[in-house]
C-alpha cells in the first residue's frame, strides 16, 4: 500500500509538470544530466532505468535500484571526449543499520579552457567552463517493490558566471521475487533554480522514463527496453521555415519529408542486451534511435545510435568499458572501475 501511494504521487507530479516542461531538446538547461555517465548504461543504449544487476552507478538512472547489498560499493567513471572535454564521476554507497542504504555521488563535466576576447577582438584572460552535480540518494524496500529518491545540487559555470539548481528524482522498481525480471519508473529533475544566468528562460531537464529488464530462464541473454520523454510525443526537430523556396535539401531527409510516425514513436525507445558469459564476464550492446536520428549526417547514418561494451569482475575489482557511436566516425568511450570497500577491509583485518 505504501508503494502504491508513492507511485500515485509520482504520477501526479508527472501530470502537473507535463505542460511546463514540454520543450524540444536544446532548449533546456543542465542537459549534461541526460548524458550517459558510466559504462553500464552507455553499453545498454545510453538510457536504462531497470537494469537491476547490483551496480551502484545505476542510482544515477533510477534511485529505486539502490539496495542494501550495494553497501560499501565505490565506483569511478571516466569519459574522455574530443578537444580536452571529459566527464568524471565518483559514486559510493553505505548501508546504515538504522537509517538504511544511502549513496553519495559527484559528477564533473569539463569543457576545457578557452581563449578570451573582448568586443573589439582584443585578447583577454583565458577562461574555463564546466558542469557539476552532487547527489545524495536513498531507497527503501517494500516486498517486491523498491522506491527511492535522488536530491542533487547542480551548477553550470563559465568564465566566472554560474547558475545552479536543486533537483530531485523519484523512482520506483518492481523486482520479481523468482524470475530475473525488473521494471523501473523514474521521474527526473523536478526542482528549482537557486541562481540564474542573466536572461535565462530555459526550463529544467525534466523527464519521465519507464523500462523493463528480463532474462529468459534458459538463455544467456538479458534484454532491456526503455522508454523516455513519455510526456512529449514528438522529439524530432523539423522546422519548416528552414526549407527554402526552391525546395533544396536543408536539415531534413533527401525529400524534405518531416519525421514519420514510426520515427516519432521509436525515438522514445532504447534497446539494450547483455550476453552473460559467466558470473564474471558479460558483453553489452544497445541501440538508441533518438541519437541516430538527431545526429546523423545528411543521407549518412552509419552506425550512429549503436553502443557496445563489456564487463569483467575479479575478486576485488571490476572493470567495464563501453563505446557509444553518436554519428559516423564519432565515438564516446566510457570506463568504469569499481570495488567493494567492505571486502577489502575484511581481507586486511
């Protein structure tokens, strides 16, 4: 009953926020929060809220996936991009006897250093730009149901100017007691600004995501299906004003046709698969249609939207690597190193 009340509250929040946050991509602040920030989610297509495999990093995707078995887990993630841009993240979980399971995470995205110029073109001081997020998470279990919340302070900084906000994620999960089946629902980034850039009028990166992960009993595969941006039907960008009078091709397909119904629906869908080669090794692959359609070059899709990765677990440590193909010739690499401090402390003692 308690879990049902939580889910009802989440749905009310979603409906109340639907109109206020219905924005096309690129018109929202702190969109770095939508980037995949560790190897597991990147390898499964970049969006997942239901992969219940004991990975503490998944708390960034759905706080309900945090559980007591993760106590002592620590994980470091590093994601190098082009031109000295990189993303790093550290997450730790601790189980307290009376208070339950909590996690603390820090996410840092650096855009590197830039040369400064004034309005006359004269050189000034160099400056940097970066995004930050500090997150505290907590979850509870009620039978086969889990529910949790993230509270995070986020900040964007550029050349001495900054804006910040306090955001909250609410998540729920159903973990089947007998089958390898999990279902997750999360409402993300509900909150308010604590400081704004001058003339800032963009909305916060609200999202509603629903997904399921299932492993057939006698198959070495685990499948995930995730739906995102459930509050907004059309995620595509198609501006009729960009089509010139001579009907030449600009920013659309070769015939200047707007996205069809299949594209509009499938852009909400992310597919992920794990090939389980044993207790300590698995391979990952995924596909995100929104990434493919949004970033493909004119008439050339290549392998854009596909992701690949692997996971290896040793006695004391685990390592995961994934690669996401955003467009033809453009890759992002995700490296995760993790351990459980409780096991290391026990061995030393």
